[in-house]
């Protein structure tokens, strides 16, 4: 008997050792959730395995949090645990409570440090023990530090159009993407370069300050004049042509076309009309005139046409007007359409409306098997267009729009183009412009992408004129009169990330997690019932089971 016990112990010990050895060689995890919310994508795993040094993660979501934010924090912790498992434990996490300070001054200084780093604080209502409400500042963001670089990420998107719990759910759906895109950027040996073009009256550095500052978290951002230089754009992963005001000559157009033929990515933010808004502010009238950019033939070859019109939409933002009592009121301004992002594409999924100003519309031309065209932004069903030239007067705010006249619904204002593009100069001799050009002009491009938006102001943040010059005043998409921030910046950042994404990380934005919210009305109505089921019923079952067992035991052993 003793030998048998010893043999069983040896077999058990060998089994434990063998199991440990196999588990150390073959790593696996099982996700039993319906949405596979804990299953990382192959692209994420590939990025994590690329880490060759410790990645430090500070998560500023700790302390006495509302229930919804505690759940969100737990989701972040679980996601980072998954990251840690696939990175070879190279990820070191630290949860920080920003409010945990010795005094108020130290706490406010820490808040200011987080804000300067790019982690935005949000104010939420907090229920105290006595039932009263108070305001609590929460910082739902993280800072990654890898080697000598760092990156800040806001994990909760500012969603004004939906319920707070749904905004948290949407942020949870995008959690893997928001985290891994920063890890991917930090783990690369070099930072990709992007450029805003200059030299044609494009938006200046102050007017794209907020967008450029956000892009600087992922790219090396530059401002580059083409000036007919053949290789002016070759070192950039993508270029942004943001609201040019003067015509492009053939030399600059050839440089852009050559860049596209070689796989360059371009974001065209082009006005179909030129509207002088300074004149509108000063004398209450202005004129919408043709932009005259000489880009029509180039965009036509690529498969789109920006029409010489201005879109009006009943679903629009407001503009300040002075009433008879010299007070400022806000009236709908039909030239400020709030366009709807397409919910069916990873680039625009879960985005709020985007604010456009004096936008045109876009026609997609022809059917091509090598160019895919995806509509990303369009107006509401109550929109129309006005053909250039025409006069714009501030008196128009006093007219009640007749919806029957807005009979051109869903005007396209942004299109994504992907595939192989024919060259604008494929049948022309480019050596007339560049005598030293050696290579033969390509007939069509390699696979590449571009975005065309029929509004240059989509990228413009408001500026303020001071004695020291023009300075940026408000975030991109922020209406200083209403205090609402629209999704302009999110749209453009997503767009550039998509244009430069060859790893498929943007597809992670397609993840869907079903929101399983409790029915609060039913909870209130049936509170006593569920308290009895959850508290009294288990005790009754326990007492009944114990009584039955004792009766059976007496009967069994009593015999």
C-alpha cells in the first residue's frame, strides 16, 4: 500500500512538471465571451512581439470613481494584461489617482501637468454619501514611455450627441486600437514624416496648429513648399493640401502626380468656391466666386470632380447675429452644414457630425475596377446647392428655410479613393518642364490611397489677432459661440492614420461590444423582488439543503 502511494505521488509530480514544461513552451488563452472582447488581433500581437525594451504605461484612471468609469478602468486593466501576456511581460503598468495629492495646490499642479501633456480632464457628477451632488475631475487617459520617447492617449472620446454610457461603450470598442496605435508608433525605428504643402495660399501654421499638434503625436510634421522641385515630396509618407487659394502650375501638379505614382498618399482639402468671410463680417455681404485652382483636370483623372457650387443644409451650425436690442443671438447659418460621417467605414465609425463652412459637393466619375470609391461624409436629406457666382448676405438668417426647396439630399462632401490611379501626365512629355528628368513617366500608380474633401476649412482652427501677430485661439472643430466641439479633428486624424496604415491596425475600429445596460425603470419597480431572490432565496436553499442532508444522515446511520 505504501509503495502504491509513493508511485501515485511520483506520477502526480511528473504530471505537474510535464504540464508546466508544456505550458511554458506553448502559450494559449481561451476567450469565452460572445464578442471575443479579450481576443487580440494578429496585428496587435505582431506589434507587441516587436517590443525589445520595457514599455511603461501610466493610467490616470484610479481612485473613487463612478461605477461606469470603474468598469472602464477594469476594461483597460484587462486589455493591458493581454498586452503584457503577448509582449513577454515587457509592459509595466501603473494606475495613478490624479486627485491623490497632499494639498489642493499640488493637485491642481498635477492636473495642469496632465493637461499640458495632452490628457484632457472631464467633469462628471458625483453622488456623495449624503445624497448630494458634486463635481469630480477625471482623466481617462494614459501615457506610454518607451526608451526615449513618450505618447499621451485620451481613451474617452468627447461624445456630445449620445448618452454618456454609450460614449463609454464606444470608447471601449475602440480601446484596443487607441492603445496599440501608440505602441506601434513608439516601437518603430523611425517616425514617419507628413507635410502640409505651402506656396499656394494654403492654411498657415497658426490655422492648422491644433491638427498639426495632434498629428505630432504620431508623425514628424513639416510644412513644405513644392516650388517645382521634382523630389520635394519624396521623403514624406503623406501630404496634406489644405485650402489652397492660388492656382497650381503644371510643374507643381507634375510633382504631386509623380509622388502619387510612387505610392504617396494625399489628403486633398479643396474649396470649390472662394468666399471672403472678412467682407461678410465687415459689410454684411460677400460673393461666392470660382476658386480657380487649376486642379480640375488632375482630380478628374483620379476619378472625382469638385463642383463649382456651395452647399446649403437645413441641418447646420449657427452663426452669431445682433438683434434689435443689441444682444447677440445664434441663428442657423445654412452655409455651415453639419455633415454625417458614414457609419459603415472604420475611418468614420462612431464619429459625431463634422462642421463644414462654405463647402462644395463632389461627383464620383466613372466606374473603375482598379479604384475603389467610398463616400465618407454627406449632407442631410434637406440640402441643396447654389451655383457660382452668387452673393451671400447676412440678411439670409432672417429667412425661414422652406424644406421643399432643399431637394438635393445627401450631397457628397468627402470621398476616399483607393487603388491604382492613372497619371495626369501619362500622354505628355514631362521633359518640357523638367529637362533633367531621366525616368519614363508611369502610366498608373502603385496601390495607394487619397482623400478628397470639398472644404478646406475642415482643417482650420479659429485664430486670434494680437499685437504680436496671429495666434491659435480654439481647438479644431470648436465653435466658440456655442461651446460645442465637432468631430473635425477626429475625422482628419483618423483619415491620415488610415492613409498611412499598411499594417491593418485601423480595422480594429470595427470591433463591436454589445452594450448590456440594466433597465433602470424595471430595477426601481421590482427592487424588492430581486432583493429577495438574491439575498433570501440562497439562504433558504442552503437551510433546506442542510436540513435534508441531516435527515438523510440520521436515517442512514440510525439503521
